[in-house]
């Protein structure tokens, strides 16, 4: 699938919102939104539509290729939010 078609499909599926922060893409220039790999290619992620999310530049650059991070309150290592497998409201309660 070419990049332009993938970008359109991913954006439509996300209902024009960042899948991590839920910022609507009309609130920022669309060029500042990215088709982001949920699981980075360096960790075995693919370019398939299911592994791609619509992400604002802040979320994409903050997440980078990471799959987990340290919880600032507990100090535990936790998996980052996965927009295909997790419910946003439940994850961020």
C-alpha cells in the first residue's frame, strides 16, 4: 500500500484525532500529524495498517520507538498505551 493511501486510511480510522492524546487534527496543521508505528520497525513492527496510528507530533516524538516506560509514581516499568488493544478511557483513569 502506498504511503498516501495508508495515511488516509489511518486518519479516517482514527476519526481525525490523535490516537494517544485525542487531539483533533483540525486543531493543528495536518502536517504535524504522523502515521506512527505502534510497535517500531526496529522491534519487529510492520508497515501494516493495524500497526499504524494517527499521532500528533508531540505524542509521536515523546513515544519514539519505546514500548514501555517507567511509571513516575510507582517506579514500575509499564507498557505504553496501545491504541489497537487497549481502551483509552480505562487506560488513562
